[in-house]
């Protein structure tokens, strides 16, 4: 019996794919074996022929039939001479792999579900608020500061558009800018533009606790335009480098820098009335003068705005919340700009000419107490405080306390006349020297014995004559001191003027019981007591106003929108009688009009002028010792119908004369002439009847 041909093996052409194409399932192989045992020779021959035919043809591709109940192919039967070969490449089992992938996906989904539950179920409000905060912006809407004008509505201080330069530190990270150290690079670019230190800007841009920092306040529109141009330039560089897309507003190392609209204080007149106006600091707060005194009214109330942002810009569809700002009120001053200009020029020229430390001029309306001019020299420009000397800031006319000298003698004479201790014609014999207490007193010049009337004592400004006259106020010196002190206080010495100006000094006036031995004789002629320039001017305005003191004022009222609210009426106090005031006015005319007087340089053609000179030893504020002199002149005009008071004082003149009549008399004349013309005050009427200055002693 011929054995059956093997069911596996290479085909005649050495075919490929061994095991796949020729492999026969076991069940078929078993049937072939059974046929081989019981089949006749003819069947065997046919089968052998078929086998030879198969050997001549290429093996056909067949898909092996799977074993019943198994997914694996049947193994090939072993035949003699053809041992079973090792099976070809077999793929791994897929089920473990699918289980692993399924487990990983389940784990990922579990994480997402847990996070979703945390965001939406556990604490959704907190996360929602954090998300909103990360894209929300809240800023201040600066209120416009009220303007300050003179009495005629001319602006002395106003506000113009400006920008606060701000930044969002979160936009300077390497991830946002593509630059390793964006804060440092941005700071080095901005520092010269903003005039700030690069280190300070860098520190602000590196903050991680806020999304809003202010790099510089109240910069001009030109500064912001320069920064905006830089942002555009750097954005173009980023575009060329391929690091970011071209967007001038958001893509550059300066992308996180933004403007915040605000206003900047400007002073059109430069240094004009700077001592009165003061200035506004970098935070927009009044830091001196009326700007500080009236800061709350002028500043108004800032508003706020909140909106959603993306890329540093507002999202239009997200809505916004706005609390509008309330503009500040405006101030209308009593100052007349033109008179202020004339006073400021006159005192500045004289201070320069005399090489003096400083000087002041005050112009006051005698009837209303309104200050028409208050000038200081040297001054400062509040538009540029970097060039101002520290000693020039402020308002020296109300902040300096100094001994007034002979201009204070008018108060002593007022007390003598009001107390009926003497009359303008009372004879006063004035020796060359006078011994009182522990001192030997003298006048400013050596002279033989003078035979003066009380009017002459004032006209020639005799210290000795004043001491002798004031002694008549009481039976004893302490009684006289007490009476004199009461009048000094009524005139406003040793107490605030009522102006309420920042830094104002009330002066120094000790109680009469505390006057030293020398003070009780020096105070009557203006030494041993300290005042400010406004107090001195107020004394002469009181006499010009018929003996009624009107508290000085600088503000006429406030503008709130279109409504004007006048300032409260100034306080009025009767100091001396109208008769005494009129008599003093005539005596003060002798100082200017009489050839024996010390104030002839203050004469004004066509007007009757009343005034008084002053020359006092000056206390050096640095050493506390006497050094140099305080030169002054005070008066009013027309003396027959007073309208304007002018007071001038110069501290420590070091070139030329230091006498008040010589260096302050001309300033008084220049300023008074300008004020009378500006206010259109007509010339005086009848000429005065001169009071006698001297008398002839009886033999």
C-alpha cells in the first residue's frame, strides 16, 4: 500500500509562506489516512497522480480551517523524512493589551470626572471668582481738579490731560513675552522715558501679588506717545524674529504697559503767585499753599471702573461697571493777577539789587481785608520743582517771623492817642542817649537833643521818643506794659491772622509779666516782638479802615459746577476809635510828606500817602543771633480816602543802604502807583494840613 503523500512541504517552485498556505487541518488529514488503509490500488494510483500534478503547480493560498472549538490552526502531522519545522512569526495575545488600555482610559476619565466635580459641585463659586479675577480689571477714574483763578477769572492753576503709566506684571513672564528677563529689559527701555530708576521699575514689574502697578504718574500725552511708538517698534521686531505674531498692542516686551487717563496740574503764570498757590505732588495731592489748604474741595472724588480684559484690552461684550468721578470745585481768589505781577517784579528786582536774603510785598484792600497781591522773592516755579531751592518753597510772607522794627511804632502811638496819654502836638524832648533798665538806648543816628512833637517822634522814627511816650500809658512801667500789650493783641500781633494758610506763624508776643527788663523798652519800637509780613500789613489796613481790623482773606468763594458760593464774611474787630485812626493817618503823612520825615522816597505825585519806615536788627534763623537788618516800609493811599495798603520788607540787604526808607520806600512807591492805576483810584482832593514836627523850647 503506497503511503500517502505528505500534506506539508515545499511546493515545486520552492513556494513561500510555509505553514500558512500548505497547512491542512487535522480532521482532513485524518480522513486521508483512513482512505489510505481501505482504498483499492486504483484510488491510490489516482491519488499519486494527483500528488504529482500538485507538485507541478504552484501551491494555492489557503486559509487553514480552524480546529473545532479552538482559534488556533491545526499542527502539521509529522512524516518520515520531513520533521516538523518551527512555526513562523506569531502575534501576541490581544486581550491583556486591551485590558491595559481600558484601565488607563478609565483612570484618565476618573481624574477628569473628579476635577469636574470639584469645579462644579464642591466649590464652584470660589473657582468662578478666581477665574473672573484673572481676567478682570479694576481701576480708578481720576476726578478733574478744580481750577484756581484770580478775582477776574484769569486762571492761575488748571488741569490738563495726562496719563498714569501702569503695567500688568503677569504679562512680563517668559511664557507671555518669549523673553527670559522681560521686566529688566522693559525697565531699561522705560527708565529714560519716565525719568525713573530702572531698578525701581524692575521691582514693580516682577511683582506676582498684583496685576496692576503704577510706573509713573501724571505723564504728558507726549510721554505716552513715545512709549506707544516703542511698543509698536518692538512688536515689529518680534514679528521679524518669528517669535510672536505681529500685533502692536499686545506683542512686545512692552506689551504689559498701559495708559490710565488722568490730569496734570499746570500753572500758566509760572512762578506768578507760586507762594500763594503752592503745588500738587506726584500723587495728585496738594502739598503746599492753597493747593494743600483747599485740597479736599479742589480734588473732588475719584470714581472707579471695572471690566473684563483679554490681552490687556477690554472685552466689549463682557460689560463693565463704572462709578463716575465727581470733579473738584474751583477757587476764586482775591488776588489781582496784574497787581501780583507788579509786586513780584518790584520785590525781585530790589532783592537782587541789594543782594538780600529775601523779601516780601503785600497789597491789601483796606476796606474789605482782601489781599490783592502777596509776593515773595526769590520764588519758585511749581511746574518744575526740581529747580526750586528748598528755602524758596512755601510762602515766606506768612511763614517768616521777624522783628518788625519802627513800622511797629504806629501801634505804640495808637495806644498813646487812644488812652489820651498825649496828642500829636505833645512836646517830647529827645536826648542823644536814654538810660532805662540795664541798657543805654539811642536812635539810629547820633544827634543833639531833639525837640520834637509826638508827631515828630513818629516822623523822625525816634526810638528814645517812643519809649518816653509809651511810659505815659501807666503810673508804673508794668502798668504801661500791660496797656501796650493789650493793644498789640487787638492789632493781631501774637495770634493767627485768620487766613488759615499752611505753615503760617502767629509771631511771638510774650505776656507783659514775662517781658524782660530790656523788652519792656524795646517792644514799643519794634524789637523783642516777632510778626509776619501779613500781620504788619493788617496793622496799617486797620488804621486806614477807621480803626476797624478786617481779617485778611485770600479766597472770595468756590465754583461748584455753575454755582458760585461766596466765602464767609471776614471777621471785623474795632481796635481804636475812628478819631484816633484819623489822627494817626495825618501823623503818618508827615513821615512821607515832611522833609524831616524818613519816607520821602515813597511820595506819589497827585496822591496823599501815609506810611512808616522800619529798620530792625535781624535774627539769623540759622544761628539765632543778630546778623544784618530787616528793612521795611508800610503805608496806604490815598490817605484822605484810603483804598490800598502796601507793605514791603527786605531781609539782610548786603549791598547799598539797608535803611527801610531807602530800599523799601521805592518798592512801595512802584507797587502803590501800579495798584492805584489798575483799580482806577482817583487822585487826592485837598492837600493835607501838615502837623508840626518840632517845637522851640522855652528858654
